[in-house]
C-alpha cells in the first residue's frame, strides 16, 4: 500500500430491514465521506426514513452493517458499540433534524434552552457562556433574539425547523441526518431555509444525509443522490448527473414528473 | 436500626391488636429491608420495591411509613414531623399509628428519637450516627418533568448522562434571572446519582451533605426506596456563575429569636398582620424553654394556623 485510500465517515453494507412481511430496505450499500451531502429520494413508502433511522442507529436493521468513523475506535459497527457510547455519538458527533419538529424539540422548554441542551449535555456548566452560545446560534439560523426565551410551541413551522438546526449544530457535529427538513413548509419559507442549510453545511464542513421526496431540495443541497424504489436503490450518482441525465427508467419518470414546471 | 433484626413477630399482639409488630408482616419487612440495603449500597439510586396497601391513603406518607415499619424495633423511639411540626394531623396520625401497631415510645424531641419520619423538613437540631431519618417522597424521579419516559429516565441514571436538570436550571435563570427552584432542589449523591431530596426547602439541602445519620427515602405511590448513607457527599446542582444558595430572611424567629432556622410566614390576624416563626416547632420550643426570646416576647402568644395543616402531598 503506497497511499491509504481515505476512510469513509459512514459505511453501510448490505443493509436490509423488514417490518414483518414488508421489506422496507433491501441490501443497501453505500459510503459517505466527510463534508459530503448525500440526498436520498424516492416516492412515499420507498424506505427512505427506514434507511435513515438505521444509519442514525435509531433502528437496528434486520441484516447488514452500519459503520461509523468513531474518534476512539475508528470505523466501528454502530450497533456493536456499547449503548452509552452510541448515545454519546448521538449527542456529540451526530445531529438529527426531524421532519416533525415535535420529535426534535422540547416544546415546553424555551428556544434558548433547546439550543443549550446539547452544550449542557456535553458538560458546559457556565450559564453565561451557554447562554452566549445559544443566542449566537439563534442568530446564525436567523431567529429573532427577542424570542430566545419563548418556547418553540409559540414558533411557526419554519422557525421550529431553524431552531432544530441550531439545536443540532451548536455542538458542531460531523454528520447530520435530516428527514424532509423542509417538508410541510410554505414554498417561500422552504427556499429560505434551504439557503440557510446549504450555507451552514458548507461553512461548517458537515456531512449530511438528506431524505426528501422533493428533487429541488436535493439539487440545492446534495453532492450525490441515491434514488430508492420499493426498498431498493435503483440509481446513484452525482446529483447533477442523476437529475440531468437519469439512467434508470424509474428515475427518468421521477425527474420528468417533478422537475418540469 | 435499633434492634430491628430481632424477631418482633409477637410484639404486636401484646398491644392488643391483630397486627404483626409495626403492622407489616415479617416477610414484607424483610423484602423492604433488602431494598433498603441495596439503596444504602448504591447511594441515591432508586430501588423499586413491592409497596403494600397501608391503612392510610397515598399522599399521607405510605412510602415513609413502610420504611419506618420495616426498620423500627420495640426499643425505638419515634418522632414524626410534618413540615417541621409534630402536631399536624398528618404527623399525629402517623405517630398514633405506630404507637398502636408497634407499641413503641414516641417523642417530639429530636435528640431523644432513634427514628424520625418526616415530610418536607430536616430537623434543625443536629442528628447523630445512631439515628435514622426517614423522608416521605411524593415524586422520586427528579427528571420526570423534562423526561416523562420511564425507560429513558432509567438509562439516563444508568449511564450518568445528567444534563437535563441543568436545562431546568437554565430555564429558571433565563426566565427569572436566578434559580427559582426553592423546594425539591435536585442533588448529586456520592458524585454518581441524581436525586430528588423530596420537597424539603433548599435551605435543608446542605444538611444532607455528610449527614451523620442514615437518610432513607420512601415513595409509596411510585414504589421506590433510596438512601443516603452517613457522611455521604451530597451536592446541590448549580452553574459556575450561578452558585447554589439557600434561602435567607431579614427577620429572626418572632418567638425564639433564632437566626439560623427555616422560617414560616404566619398570618396573625384578619388585618394582614404577620410574623416569621421557626418551621421546626420542636426546635423553637426548645430554644424558648432555654430562655431565648424573640421580638414577639411580652405580647400574648397568638394562636394561629400552621401552614403545615394544609393539604397533604407527601407520599
Ligand atoms: N413501524 C413500521 N411498521 C411497519 N411497517 C412500516 C413501519 N415503518 C414503515 N413501514 C413500512 O415500510 C415501508 C417503508 O417506509 P418508510 O417510512 O421508510 O418510507 P419513506 O420512504 O420514508 O416514506 P415517506 O416518503 O412517506 O416518508 C412502507 O411500506 C411502510 O409502510
Ligand atoms: Mg419518511
Ligand atoms: Zn423559633
């Protein structure tokens, strides 16, 4: 070996997940490298959320491996880690932006408290500094600072998504999992949120897996694309290549039906 | 545990009732004592136990009563306090209960008691190694408000991933400029387990630290027992720049002049008159008997309703 190939941040091998008779994901393999954004697209029920939940260790797959480049053991099977190690990954190295903000925020805790949580969970015990970081991040996701002490249940959907992003990015994760981050939002709100996300991901050099059924989202955010259908990956490649010159008939259908305005 | 190991199965009959000594049967008491031993071995850890029906409703200290019943022996002397007072309905009925089902001595003197069952206060009078303090617990899980999922709470305890409580303290400071939690102020026990000290005022928290007496906690409704063994480190949570502080008063006790005790505000008449008196009625009485006098000295000792006589919520 003369030059070591770069090690992936995340490696998924032969991942299959069944819910009883239903095969939600079948034999999926891919690698994700540092600072890379992977889009996962496909129609409803194609297995996107299942795949994402397996990758983020929230759901143990029926078969296959998910390996992550841990700081302590290098590339390691996330389901082979001890539970406290896995939970530590989840609140330090990883972030999750849920489609439903209710799953990703504490609705009764102030916005500032929501952002502060991960700092506190990783040992911060100086109120002034925690507060400072929290407001800095509120500002970075363009939330008004005079709302820092309001609970997110008083926020609009778009603001809640911004808050989820701030809450995750405050500990500078290396990998963020996003499930339909702009789903359910008005088109204009979506566009601004996407802009913001793109800026932050690039600036911080974060790797991400973004699940969506909106190809426009992937065009803006993703370096690479994985197209899923009925639990299988039918096409994968650079985003522009897949969108501009789809090879698989299903992808062709998807692209033509969605992208033509 | 004075003489607790001795067989006491016959003692109850001598007081003329069909109960076993201290009401619970010996098997149940052994089960509870095993839980207590486990709790002592892992300070601050909530041990589940098979809570029994007691002839008092939840909220009247059934958890504490079961712990007391399991450790008490015929030679013990019991004191029962409710929010500092020995003479409230709750305290009186628990004391009567044990006098009847165990035929034991009772007292209101902290120094004379071998076992003290309490709701909402730790006595002002220092306690000793040969005494046991039993606290009634309504809500054993300090994180319940922020984390309603029981399994998740257990994992957080198991992995010592405490941070949530500090989020709660953050919320206090963000909203009110300071930590406004004044009762049931969370503590770390033995640098390992987060623990609810029960709704004692935070004024009492420092007493728990390296306390010479064994502290036992019983939650009847939620079926949990936990403990702080003598001389264990107990630290109240705080932020570096918002350190833990206890309540202070500008006044001293109107009756005994004490400046070091926890004071209750008491309404003295219909015209809005009020005064501050020791919440620990025995402590106050002892001081007055020793000749200490407060600013109310000379006036007719007013009759008043103690705040402790209000609702019962200690389990
Ligand atoms: N908890 C579950 N139990 C049983 N079946 C499930 C469960 N979750 C998902 N499924 C099924 O697995 C398949 C894949 O679902 P999944 O939610 O992963 O799809 P998706 O691509 O995220 O869909 P959508 O775009 O609607 O969110 C579907 O057939 C779905 O009905
Ligand atoms: Mg989905
Ligand atoms: Zn007094």
